[in-house]
C-alpha cells in the first residue's frame, strides 16, 4: 500500500533563459550544431515556474546576464543549508561569471556567501539529503570541495564517484525524494559508491538507464510531488507505486545543454522552526 506522502513548501531560485544558447561544449549533451529555440525554452521554463507556484512553492528570480548562456541552470550557482550559502567555482571558464551574478543576488537578499577555493558546482554535485550532504565527484566538483563544504556547514558530506560522462553532475544521476530516501541510477556510479548508496538507502527507487538518459533523475521533489521529465515514464510509475505524485514538466529544450528541471532550480533551505 503506498504511503501517505506529505509535501513541504519550498523556496526556489530560478533564472529566466533569455540568453540561453549552446555556444560551447562542456558535456556530451552539448553540440554547437544544435540550435536552441529560445521562445520554446522560455515557454518551458515558465511552465516549470507555474507548476512550482501551483503546488504552493515560493519562486524567486535572478536577472539573466548577457554573455552567460548557462545562467538558467541555477542549481549550479550554490548550495544553501540552514540559510548558509556555499557558492560555486566553476570548472569551465565560460561559466565562472555566473558565480559573480548569483553571489551578488544572495548578498542583496541578506545572505553571507562562502566562495569555495576548490572547483565546486553547487547543487549540481552537492545534494542535501536530510542528515548529510551527498557529494558527487569525477567530472566537475573536486573532493577538496567536499571537504570545504563539510567544514563550512558542519554537516557530514558523503563522497560519491561518478563514472559515466553523460551523468557529469550528481543531480543528473540522483535526486532526493525526502529526508529519508532517494532515487538514482546505479550505472552512473563507481562500484564502491554504489555500495555506499545501497547501505544508506536500501529502499531507494532505482531508475533505468533509459529514464536517466531522459533526465528523469534531474527531478525536484517536495516530499510528495515530484516534478519530473515526461519521458521518464517507468520511473514515474515506480514513484507512483511508492505514494509520490509525478508532475510532468517538459524541459526538453534544455536537454540540448545537458540540463533539466533540477538544473534550473536552486533551493534556499532556511533553518527550520
């Protein structure tokens, strides 16, 4: 019998894809020969924002900056835990200007921002999961950044090694369902990291490679509703069987740059009362 899941209201930060384009290639999804339909991207992005608000979530926006085509991928800008902001230091020089823009926004909102010394790509690789932070490495964020984040937050950080370049960020291979469980694709991880995940989450929802390649794991859950790529049908069925409610949102235009729902979504986690 599916459990009765309870959603928790979230505060999200997003950035309009006004300047979104594929102007360089820094992951296997990106090809400068695949033009972006900006109007379609804007419509898809607005549909995501509308879906969040329709489910009771707060959505703040950061103004896009010309010359930063990947700024729409707000998840990569930082990770926020208990109101503390650990910023980003991008691996690709083309994206480093995004950190400046987002850190300025956070400071304007009254947050103090710690800028990492090591390469770190925010929630792309640092995924808060209840009692700890799951942290990806292998393609972008370095293990040194994992140690920095643990020192900054005082929260245990569990390192996981990614081995498939199509899943270059942790948030393309795993997402948090609630404080107790996750969904993930085992083939994205090294053997030792798979064992860690099996120990931590024996009841995890396991995705197929097909659903992972459809960006099904680049999803956002509020504890009940799961905002998910419509192409990940088998994963959506598995989530439904567990009592979660899939909310399909098509962000296929962003797949051309290797991004999806979670990539476009930064979460501000305040201290809970």
